[in-house]
C-alpha cells in the first residue's frame, strides 16, 4: 500500500500537467474573441483548482486509501461535470461514480432519501435540511437560427422577442424555470412550441428554424459544431448561480464521497468570478 501511495505522489505532477494541457486544448467553443476570453478565464480557474488540489493531495490520498467506494452524483446539466470528474477519476480510479439527471424535485427527494450524495443545481432551493456552497455564475444566452432577424445582433432586450416561438425544457427543470422567469421579468409569457429534456436538442431544433431558446454558456462550449447564433441578453440580466448541495441529515457513503466533496469544495472557492 505504501508503494502505491508513493507511486500516486510520483505521478501527481505528470497527471496534473496532462489535465492542464487538456484544459488548454479545450479553450475553444464560442466564436471569436468571446471564445478566447471565456477559454482563458476557464483555464486560469482550472489551474487554480489544481494548485489547491495538489496542496491537499496527502489528505485526499489518505481518505481514498482507506476505502474503494461509490458516490452518487446528480446534476441539472451534464455539461458541468466532465472537467471535474475527469480529474477525479484520474486521481482515484478505484472510486465509482453514479450519475443522475432527473428534474429538480425528484432529485431533491433522492438527496433526502440518501440515493444521491451530491447535487449540482441552481436556486431557488427552499427545501429544509440542505447544505450548499456556491460554485459560479453562468450566463444564459439566446440561441437564434441562421438568417434570423437577430442573427447580426450582439445584444438584445428580451422583450424584443416576445412574439417569437420558444423552445424550452419540460417543466420541472431549472433551466425551464429560469426561462419562464426571465420572460416574465421582460413583461411577457413565452409561447412554447416544443418542450424537451436536453439543451443540446434545443440547439438542433433552433438550427432547423423551429424557434429560439435560452441556453447556458457551458452548453455552447460543449457543442461548438452546432452552427447557431448566440445573442447576449442585456435586459433582464440572464444568468444562473450554480450550487453544490448535500443533505444535512444524511452522510455520504464512506470516505470516497468525502474525497469527492472535498475536491468540489476546493473548486467552489476558486470558481467564483
């Protein structure tokens, strides 16, 4: 076991360097200067996260050495997870992770029952017995089809599209709640012509000219190949806070969950704007 731990430490620099190179290669995703700015900011924060994780490596390795475990993780969007989970799996390959992507109320019930250990979501969270930490603020942009009358615009007021057909997630998803709220703040109720389960599916339908949609920035970054115009919304301010939740009354199953929670908490302190 001691040899294994020594080997872990000897590989630490090489793995961190490899992951940083991966982050640099993935800076693209949004067109032009926005891509460079977003990518550089993301890279700086990833490198800060790994610096903090390297400082805490001895503690995390000790936790993992005691147990080869399992963690149940839920997220309102899978696009939040790849970078953090890739780094975690590289460091702790013996820990298995189960992922859930259900609507908010169902996932909160799973959290309460102990079926889910950690949950990424956005406010509001009214349920008692939940601990939380704020991870970051994410911009929500408007997706419009090629050739749309807004396709040449960089910014809009959301009230300008009050008569446009909207594509949205089904009720119960946090992005749907945000879309409805933003439109209400702009003075209208959106005309929803399609309800789905995946933001990327909405982008494909926008590309086909079926309507417009509110899409988070991390989704745009994950699918740069979809040729859909993005427009910044200047009024109301459209963004969401990303939270990490866990139950006050139910503890994670063993040291593996605490290892992942520690990693995500370190990241949370550094991902804030």
